[in-house]
């Protein structure tokens, strides 16, 4: 119980800190947790998020958004404009179903790079943007889910209850 309270406290601090830093038009870097974006973003990767103008977000982009005080890094699969409001449909690459609609006011920024084992993966490069657009149409879940399940069963991926992402 105490561990859950501590995890919730840390998740809340990361949320408040990310909102403050990105709101001041500065990049925010943090250690991602979870498996919803596997294999593109893995637990332990360091994600760099930059503030994003709503007009600059499109299908295939990876965004950081909040639902309450919980943060998510998921891929935009569609953008809907309804009058003055803009809504996103997002989904983790390793998830079968999309998230509930996300209002643009919930979006904190766009993930522009991921660092893993000393290497930087530039998500803003033209090749990665093209790959992101394809993944938005054909989720990696369809291709990598069997490999993910095998890795989990053999202990190469450890699932833990983790706060935030």
C-alpha cells in the first residue's frame, strides 16, 4: 500500500513538472515506463518532449498527454476538428484498441526523440515520420504482439506496476 502511495506521488510530481516545463516552452526529458509503445519506446528509455502547436500535430506523431494526472505517451492515429475544438485519437503501438478521445488541451507536447543504450532515435526525422504514419494505420500490435508475449514469457521483458506512462 505504501509503495502504491509513493508511486502515485512520484507520478503526480512528474505530471506537474512536465506541465510547468512544457508550458514555459522548454523541452522536457524523462524516463519512460510501461510497454504500450513497445518496441518503439521501451521502459527505461529517456524520452524528450517538446512543446507543440496544435496545428503541428498530425497522424503518426507520438505525443505526451494527460488524463487527469496520469501521463501517456501514445501515437496519434487521427485528428478531428469540430468547430473550435480539436480532438485526437491515440493508441499505444503495442495496444489493440485506441484510447478514449483526447482533447487538444490535454496534450502537453510531442515526443521528438528517445535515448536507449547511449543512442538517440530521432522521431522527427522524415523516415521516422513516414514510419509513424504507417504505424498509425497498421498498428505494430499486429506484428510484434507475438514477439512481445514470447519475450515476456522468457523473462526478457519484466512487467511491473508502474506509475505514469
